[in-house]
C-alpha cells in the first residue's frame, strides 16, 4: 500500500503559517519510512513553503498536488456570486457558524468557475505542481442548514430549476410543511445515486449532479491541457450523492479520487457528523439502502466496493491528525481502513488531512 500525505497550510483567510523547516522535517521523516507517492498541500500561502514542499516531494520521487477549494472558502469571496440559501437566516443546522470561513458560493456560476483558474495561476506562479487537488467541489450538506440540501436559490439557479420543470417554491414548501429533511427520503439507490419518489426531488438531485460533474469535467479539460493532473476530494460514497457528487461519473474524468472515509471526525465531511445533520430518518434510510450502518468503519469496504474497479485512481482518505474533541484517530481505525482499502483493490491511501497535526505515536501505527 502506498500513501499520499496531506499537509494543511491553512485556509485563505486563516493561514496557519507552518514553518517551512518544520514541514520539511516532518515530510522527510515520513518519506524515509513510508512508500510516499504524493504530497497534497494548500491552500494558505507562505513564502517559501510551497517551494520547500515541492522540492521535498520531487526529491523522494513523489508527486506534488496543489490543494484548492472550489465552492467554499474561496480566495476572493467578495468577487464571487454567493450561494443563496432557500432557508431563513434563523434556520441552523448543527455546525457552529460564527467566524467560520465555510460559506458556499453558487456552484452554477460561470464567474465562480473561472475564479478557480485565476487562483490557481496566482498561487502556483513559479512553483507549478504536478496536479491540482480540488476540494469543496460540491453543494453544501445539511450541517449549516437542512434547507441547504435544496442547493442554491439564486435567480439563475431558480430559473434553471424551472426550466427543468421543478418549481422551487414547491420544493421550499415541501421542506417547510413536513419536518424538513424527513420529507426528502430516497427510496432506492443505483450506482451510488439516490432516487426519490418525489419528481421535484428527483429532478433536483439530477441537477446538482450534472452541475458538479460539468464543473469537474471542465476543470479536467483545462488542467489536462496544461499537463496538470486533476484530483478531487469527495464525500464518502454513501454521502457523496447528497451533495451532488456523482462518483461513478467523476471517476473517469479525474486522475485521483479521494473519498473522505472519516469515521472519527465530528466536523464537516466527517461521516457521523454529516449523518447527525441529516437526521435520524434519513440516516436510517441510508442504512437500509446500503444494508449496513454507514457511520461505522465496518461499512468502509462496502462503500468502496460500490465504486467498482479503483483503476488506480481511488485513494481513500483516513484521518491522521488529532484535534481534541473533533478528530481522534486510533490504531484500530487505521488497521481496519487499510484492510478494507486493500480488499477493494486500492493501492494508495491518503493520510488526511494534516500530517503536521498527527502525533508520533499515531504515525508509528502506520506500518507496511
Ligand atoms: Zn446559484
């Protein structure tokens, strides 16, 4: 099993400014010991840091992947077209909102799509990576508001819904009438895609998928032309379709797909956390459709198998960093995850999402 290391250098608006020397030492220590195939790094920037990471990766024969967010925490939010929630401002999900830079922008906006390319050019000038690793290329889940499940309610997105025969007001009324997401339960699953008995919800799911798939397709074309590989950070297979990530369609478009198999994270993208935000009825429905509790490690193999042949592209991500109260990895989890990945034919795992915050004792658990 090979590994890819993920190094968080902070967000755009909250750069953690790790010391380049400390990053180099940690990366070297891991590259000396493990079969490291790549290093994903980003997106807060500090002079000299990217150069140090790129040089270290190449010295060990590993690929360097620039990590960039697409539809949340963008570099210039003031210039972006925001995502307009269908819900009211008072409606809250389970995430703590104040001070968090996790506001989504409209995934259907041309301007927002182009902004990523501008950010890439600016951020990698003079330090071009081997690949770009796209994060937050999705719709919001329910963690900030259950109504976010309906996607973007901006004028253009509403018009798009109407053209597809979906009445945004009917969707909104549906959420308000019954108990929110409890009225949005899929009744079957095919190829990782959820299907809904309600035609509005079915059409909405299709639209979310096609907008995200088209965005990934467009970026793949653009970056492949430059000779740059494209990777994507995606939700675990059982949660991906709910945020518009159609993994079966995305796999052929990209060079690396990292499902976030975060069973121990109580923050966005963490499986137990996301399930809590969707609520019991939806969580139970997903368990019934998958035939297993998707919030438990034991479901990892089944979730990965649903993606079919890995084609050398599926590299499951497991948490390695320790953030008290939010993310507490353990050796049992690592071993279980490695076994599940191996059993499904994956040859690489991503040690997520920040090796700088991993403790030595946990890193020692990773052996080959
Ligand atoms: Zn919109």
